C-alpha cells in the first residue's frame, strides 16, 4: 500500500514544548522551583528531594549531623553529590521556570478565548463600541452588530487595561491617603488615652486633697467639741465638790445644834446661843445654786453642711467661678465658726464665775 504523506499530521510546536517540560520523576509539568543537576537535567525540587531522601534515609532523621549525600539522576544515571544543604544547595533553573510561565499563559489564553453564541465555531475577536460588548466578525457582517461601530479586540483590551491600571493607581493613592488618615486617627486615639490618664491622675490627686482637708477639718472641729466638753465637765465637777463640802459642813452644824437642844440648863443653852447665828447664816447660804438652763447643751457646735454638700454634688469640670465662690463661702463659714466659738467661750466663763456659798469655820 502506498504511503500518503498528507495523512501524517504535523506535530504541534506547543505539544513538543510541553514534552520538554515534563519532569522524569512525577511525569507532569515541572513544578517551581525547578533545579538543574550537574548533568544539566532538570527536576522539580520536590521530586529531587524525594529521590535524595530515598537514597539517604538517615539524612532527615539526623539533620545537620550528616555532611551531605548523593543520588543518581533519573534521566542519565549520573551520580549527583550534594553538600549538607541537600537539594536546597542545587541551582534553580530560572530559564525553565520562565518558559513554564509563558507556556501556561499561552495555553490559558487559547483555552479561555470565548466562542460566539450566535455563530458556531466563531471566536470572539472584535469589540462593539456602540453596544459595549465583545463579539465576532460574523456578527459584524451579517448579525446584530452590522450597523454598529467596532474596534479590534486587542486595542479595546489595551485601552481598558490602561484605564483600569490608572484607576488602580488612583485607588492605591486614595488608599494611601486613607491609610495616612487611619494612622493619624490612631495617633489621636493614643493621645486621647494618654490625656485621659493624665486628667484621671490629676482628678484623683485633687479629690485626695479634698479628703485630706475634710479629715483635717473634722479633727479640728472634734477637738473643739472635746475641749468644751472637758471644760464644762470640770466646771460641773467643781460645783459638785463645793456642794459636797457645803453639805458636810451643814451636817456638822445640824449635829451641834441638836446637841445644844439637849442642854439641861438655861445658862448652858444660852452660852451656845452664838451658834444659832451661824446656823441661821448657814441655812441662808445653804441654798443650792444651779447652772444656767441649757448649760449642758452642745447645739452651738451643730454644723450646717447643706451648702457644702450642694457644692460638692455640683462639682464639674471647667467651673472656675464656682470654685472662687466656694472659697469665699468657706471664709465666711470660718468667720462664723470663730464668732460662735467666742460666744461659747464667754458663756462658759460667765458660768464659771458663779460664786458658791462658803460656810465659815467654827
């Protein structure tokens, strides 16, 4: 039978290229990174590492304790000697990696090129500017886009890609500005936190000072009450002592008067007549002197804190005028307290000036 040369199909250059990019280990297209062996054959780094591990089973388990290893090239059986870095010490074949990228891009471009829905086996190769859609040449000649303005698909692609690139650049610039604003806002948040902590510290110090002032004032006022308590108590105890002495003297005179009543003779009774005068005077002086009404009262130490409480309840930020008003009110309160203390001291002194009856000695 005669051989017909036209029956033999010419080989596709892309298919031949793909055969050259097949890894002899995994029998698939090289997976980056691709390493080149000393014998100039190429392997996927992962496949080369598998072969190396199979030939050197103790290399992984012992780690860096092994100085290196060796394996044979699966294509030419050339012995490859590796150092302590293993397959990671082999040089990458960047040329093969670039060829793989170009091949994949070309294959993807051909596979992804869409077909026209209206005309079978017609690829979309032009762009309808009027309708803003890609279409095929048959649609321009006989189809729905025969009266429309068209443009080469590649030109429209480049123009729109340029526009998209510019839009991306604008968006990136906008993102940079937004990022700058975000950084500024974050810095503002940090300043707010620091300033808040500072003001909290200052506020705490001011309130601690107020607590200290209140405690000091409390101790001062309690001391005043204690002093007047002691003064009045001592005065009353002194009166008690005087009245006890008066009672004791009166009891003795009564006893003597009773004994005089028992004298049998008239002359003897008249001899003690002078004592009657003492008894009469003692009866006059024996009247119990009482302290003034309300002497035991301590009501003049009553402290009105309603105004101070109202001021404290209304304490707020940024009220300097109220603070000055509070200082003036404090000064007036202090003056009023001093005046009340003076009146209290005068009352005690007046009461302490009471004179008690003294019984003359026999």
